[in-house]
């Protein structure tokens, strides 16, 4: 029975990594100034204008698709637009450029699998208390305590491990 559980855990982790890898060229954009009524070419044009406002030009052939992600409670949350790029370099260029655009009420993030989104949320809750860094690297969620201590978060049990770490003493 223990071997079957270990195999199931490895398969779940591998499937999550494969799913996250398939999402690596996607980016999510959320913000109060995104029009919830835009669809298709109008939405793509608006997103391209937004990206160009950061000083990055994205040509039509560099975008695969743009669409609004449906929300369970659309009234309570801002709309989220998913943008899929043809290559990862374009996405990274946009993410880097958006950091220089201060004062924007638009938020950019990686597209995450439901499991990684949950793990990222839980890891950030703990990391905020302990002053750790949480980030996505490749297909996995990581928590970094210091230069020598980094943990890959594959399951909620891994989040519980970081709760026992002694917090960094940063000033």
C-alpha cells in the first residue's frame, strides 16, 4: 500500500509539472481598468496597447491567443485576461518591462495550475510571517530562506515544513 501511495504521489507531482510547463508561455493580466466586455480582436488590441505602454512592441504573430478567464465570483474580483505568447522570450520581455511602469493599476502574473496556485497562496501566507521569498522557477513553486536554504513545494506537506524554519533576521 505504501508503494502505491508513493507512486501516486510521484505521478501527481509529474502531471502537475507537465501541466505547469504547458502554461509557461501564458501570462495573466488583472486590473480594474480592463474592460470586461472586450472579446476577440478588441481584447487583443487592448492588451497590445497596454503592453506597448510599457515600451514593448508585440506583433500579431507573437500572440497565440487572448481571452478573459471566467471567475466564480465576477462581481467581487477584477477581470483576468490570459495572454498566450508564441515564445517564452516575449513573455519574459513583457514581464520585465512592466516592472518599470510604476503607478499602473494592472497586475501581471504567470499562469499557474490550480495546484500550484493553491501551493503558492499557502506558501506566501507562511513566508510573509517568516520573511521568506516565494517564487516560481520553471514548473515548480520554491521557497527560499537564504542562499543555502531553498525548498521546492510540491504538496501542502512541504508548506508545513517551512513553518518550522527559523525566520531570517533581515533589517
